[in-house]
């Protein structure tokens, strides 16, 4: 048996143990969950393997609706993101959307360099724009990692704003639906999440230019 196949077999064995451990504690867990999901949270995070959504916040299957991409981006023309967002907000009626970035993000770091990587350069272009627009904030920072980490935070704030500007989120607010968009950042070095305190709860918090006139009737 090749090494690759053996390691895949291990994954299946891990899965069997995981499933039986849960079923032992709560025999109804999977049958109940199979009928419906009712998560309160939508998580938008980085694809980075070191930032596993459920584990970080101690949530079980069924408790977190998840969308991940490189550098936890909210791109307004991304049908994948928009579909997840609409389903989470309009059908599942999640109460909170959490954009969770992480320090030391490779996608963010790549957006600060001039090296050409391929298709990903276009995906990360909005972060490069952000870096360009906020140049002043980087002047006092000496180390490369400080710069990357600062841009990681700025990127989370930008994505929180991007989410708040969507018609999907603003429609929910206009209907009186309780929905908060939060910006968090995760530390790879200590495993801790920090709240960046940029939560948006209502359209009044948006700049006039982004506020949509929505007939809520
Ligand atoms: Co990342």
C-alpha cells in the first residue's frame, strides 16, 4: 500500500472513531441533525489549513455555516460568496456573520509583494488596493510581519464593510431582521481570536453613499 493511500485510510478510520464517539454520547445527534440545520452564525474565513472554523470556536456540526477562500475575501461579484450569504441570511436566518482573518496570512503577504504568482494575483488585487490606499499607516512599521499583520486587520475591516454594503445584508436590516456583521482576527501563534470591534448592526452605521433605499413593505 502506498504512503498516500495509507494516509487516506487513516482519515476514514479517524472519521469512524469521531462519528462513533459522538453517537455514543448522544445517539440522536446525527439523526436529529440530518433533518435540518439551524446555525446562528455564518463564518467567512481564510482557506488556510491552520484556521479551522468549528474547532477554533468550539462549535459542533450544525452550529456554524462556513465559507472560506484565500484571505477571507468578500468580493461583490463572487457568486459563490453571494449565494452562501443569501442562503445564510434569508433562509437560515443567521444572527451573526463573522469575518475571521488571521495574522500571518499568506494571501495578504502575497498582495504586498511584486512577485507574480498567477491567477491568485487578481483575486488578491483588492488587498493590494487597500495597501496602496493606506500607505500612511505602514510608515512607522519596521518589520515585515508587523506590516503583514496590520494589513491582515485592515483587510478584515474592509470585508466587514463589503458585507454590510451588500443588498442582501441591507435587505435583512430593512425587514427588521437581527443581523450583526463582526470582524475578528485569529493568531496562528497562540490560537486566540480577537474581536476587532468593528461590528455593524444597522444601515445607519453605513456611509450615505453605501446606503440603499429599500422599501421594507
Ligand atoms: Co490566510
